[in-house]
């Protein structure tokens, strides 16, 4: 399985930029990405969740700060990381979902 970052037409890589600002989160995320690439999504099943009614999934990174990375299964063997944010409430904020959906439209 391939893990790919969403990059917009201005060459912005939002998820990578977010992770670069948070080294501890980046280390946890890269460990998950490596497992996904080597063994597939089933290897990180406890860290992923489908957002109901949407084509989006989230990778949950827990610790001092809870972080979510929203992604989509673009093709069978590839996921595209669309958006990352620190989660402060129980429900995923609609604003964050909207950002991911807008980025998804750009690659569809």
C-alpha cells in the first residue's frame, strides 16, 4: 500500500507541514505510515476510523495531544492524506471535514 500526501496546485503539502511542526507527532505518524506501507491498513486497525456518511477516514494519533489525519482510499493500493489537525473536542469539527472534502474534490 502507498501512502501519499495531498499537494495542491501551489505545491503546498499541508499534512507534511503540520507534522514538521510537531516532531513527536511526526514520529508516531511515520511509524503508522510505515506499517501501512509494509502491512496494509489492517495492521493499524486500532488507529483508523471511518467517518460515517463521508468518503473520509481518519488516522488517530493519541498522546498528550490528540491528532487526526483525514485521508481517502483513492485507489485500492493507495491512500491520500488530505488534512491533519489537533483534535480538541469529542466530535470531528465540521470545519476540518470541509477542508478535507475540498481537497478531495481537487484530486477527483
